[in-house]
């Protein structure tokens, strides 16, 4: 499926695909309403509401080229992604605010005014999203990923992986442990 430019929806009529061969079958394929390939997660599995919007934003961002990522970071992510990430991770909103480096009052103000996050906060949010996605891919299940992120881990000094995600070094360490889990190495 072709990707649309980041943040823009594809529109138009359904495309028709006619395979070569004796039995010519016509298969209509509806265009995606999302800006990226929804092939990563079937639409029936993507959570609804803020969590679903966050997951679509996260995957669109992470699957886009570096130039687009830089541009998006400079523009800033919608503050509503804070709520979506909290719902997707199954943690209190205040925990996400803390990990991104925002006070509760600033986060609530940005949410109430429907503002965007500044580039630094956007980059931190995306860094958390990358670890979130890596965890989901490692465990193959969003619920298991959320549980693992909130459980103390010996390979991380008996800290919860989530508690380390407020720093770049912490993210690298969590990524290292996830790689060890995925490939059977020692954490």
C-alpha cells in the first residue's frame, strides 16, 4: 500500500486490481483513511479513541523518512498524544507527563488549549513511542508489553523499564534488554 505524505489522508475512489491469468478477478481495495500503511496492525485491532489515534501517529512517525521526522519534531506533536500514550500504556496521565518532562499544570493547559508540544517534548514523546512499539513487537501483545514496562527487571537494576524512559541512556538500556529477550541473549 502506498503511503501518503505524513499527516495527510488519502482520498479518492477505490482502486481496482486485475490479476493476470485465465481467471480475471476484480478485487476492489478501499483506500486507507490513515496517512500510513495500516498493515502494521489491522484496523479491527487498533484501539479506539485517544489510544488508537496515538498508535496511528506513532507508527506514521516512526515509519516516515528522517527528513519528515525532523520536520514533524520541529512542528511539534499534538498534546492530545499525551492522553493517547497514557491510555495505550495503561498508566496515569501524570506518569506520561513526567516521562516527557512536563509539569501537570503545563500539560493540562496545553491539552485544554489544544496546543502542540515543543520540539524537545515531542522528541521525548516519540522516543517513548519507539520503545513502546519495540516492546509490543518483542512480546507480540500490547497488554504484555504494558505489563513488562511496569514490572521491575533484574537486567535494569531491579527498576521498572518505564521508570528509566525519561532519559536517553535509560531508553538505550531498555532497548538492550528487549533485544536480549527477542534474540535469546543474556539481559
